[in-house]
C-alpha cells in the first residue's frame, strides 16, 4: 500500500488540483492522520507531520538538498562541505551594519508608499506595497539602480514559473526572453563589480576578506537569482498572507491595531498559519525508514512545511489564527543548515509593511470577497494575487505618524 499513488488512496487530493491549492489545509490534516508517508505519483513521498519534517530538515546526511540545485546550485541545492563554505561567506557578508542600513531604507520606502496612497480612491496592497517594498530591498542589497527595479519582478516571476513548470503556453517564449535578459544583466553586473569593489552584497561576495573567503562569479550569479526570488517573492506573499489573515480574523486585527507591539507575533503566526513556501524538496541518500515507511535510496521527498505548521500534536487549535500564540516554533523558514538565510530581513520587511497597512487601514474598505481571494499560480508558493481596497475618506498623514 505504501508505494501506491496517493491519488488511489484519497481521490480528493492532488497537489496540482486547483481546489487543493486554494485550500490545502483540510487535505494536509488527512495526510497527517495516515500512519505512513504516502507516495504521490509524479511528486514524491509526502512528509506532512512536524516531527518527521524536523527530522528530514535536520539530517542533510540522509536527505540531500541537491535535488533543488536547479533553483540554486550554490546554496539552496548544495550539501556540506561546499554548502558550509558558501553559507559561511554569505553569513559574514550580511553584517549587522548592512541590515541596519537596509532597515532605514525600508522604513523610508514604506513611508513614501503611504504618502502616495494618501488620496488614492483605490489601493492594492499587493501591487502598491507587498511587491515594491521587497523588490526595492533586494535591489538595494544587490546594488541595482532604481531604474531597473520595475523589471526585477518580471524576471522573478519568470524564474518561479520556470522552476515550477507552471508557465502557461503563452508565457513560455516570453519567459525565455526574460530569463536570458536576467542572466545577461546579472553577469554584466558581476563582471563590473569584480573590477570595482562597492558596498553592496555582490561586491562583498566577490571580494571578501581574502581569496579563500570570496565566491566564484558562477556562485554569485546563482545566489543573485535565488535572492531575486527568495528575497522578493516569498516576502511579498508573507505580507499578503498576513494582511489576509488579519482581515479574516477581525478580533485579531483589532488586537494588533490596539497594541502594535503584537505585530512581530502576528508575523510569526502568519508564517505558521499560512506559510508563503508550502514545501521544500529533498532526496534520500540511502534506504531508510521514517514513520514506519521504508523509503528507497534516491527517493524524492517533499517536506510539506504548510502541513507541519498545522500539526495538532505540536500546536493547539492549529487552524485558528492567534496573534497571542506562544512558543510558535514553526518551520516556515525551514530548519537546520538550510534555515532561510533571509529570515531576519523578511521578518523586518513584513513588520514594517504591516505597520504601514495598519496606519491607513481605518480609511480603507476591502473591495473583494474575503472568502474568494485569487492566489498566485504556483504549487509551491502561496499568497494572494491582489488585495484591493477602496478609500472611505482622504488620509491625513498625521494619522499615520509619517
């Protein structure tokens, strides 16, 4: 039974099914109730429980990340010892001083966005805040001039569609052009920075302290494209998911509005409740047994982060969004050696974005059906495509503290 396709075990579940993608959590609950780890034909073995997910993420010797090398061979899809070397160099480059400089710019950008929205009749939180804030931050981190920022999101979307294999027919040729354009742009930028050191992350990675503590141009290219996606797409969805969860939970929204010190807690609860990245992939390095299931060597394993974060054995009342939840040790950023490199920055951006939203929320009315919000077209990523509001009255900027 354990090797049968999951669709034969439970005909109502398939990761690619639009209904499952719209509301995966009841299906995840069914998965967790199974005694073994099922195999979904075309995807792999599905790890849905918290303890199993933690074990997989914490044992890179048994579960290799090399299966994700297509997305990024340098870090995301790499294993020790090379991963250890590269991770150490990147960690050293992301200094507290750099993050402090970014925080100042993020707050300034958020203030400008609120000021622009002050008298707009309509406002789209995704297009007007959740996309430009992370895109601008990653561009700033990489030293990309503002005049190129508008195309970064297009490139990022093309990378995601190519990795997920989700590009509609009409997008495929356009995506190919975007990917080539992105590659050429980043390669040129790396070549320039290799000759002229700057104060951006690319320069830091290329030059380092010594030759042994710097990265190869090919490694920087792979990492730069990873950052465009992981640093912008996922943070965009985190912001969108947080606002959507608050709107659907009026009592929690009121609690956070009355006490802004709860914003960090609301972000952590969003990461648990509706993770922007629903799963990561590993491959077994040997035959092994996990939760009474024999996994063959070389097996593709999907760690369902979205399911693990709703595990009843780990979290009380897991389907309830609770900004007062304590000990929220979710797996939204992964665990172990591949714990999300940009987790601190993503949290910071999301906290600033939610504070900005709350500062103008009293003048806004949600324009669509909260129970029927369109989501991004991705199996792995989860977040609203759009969150449209109409304004009830002009915004006095003194209300925001701006």
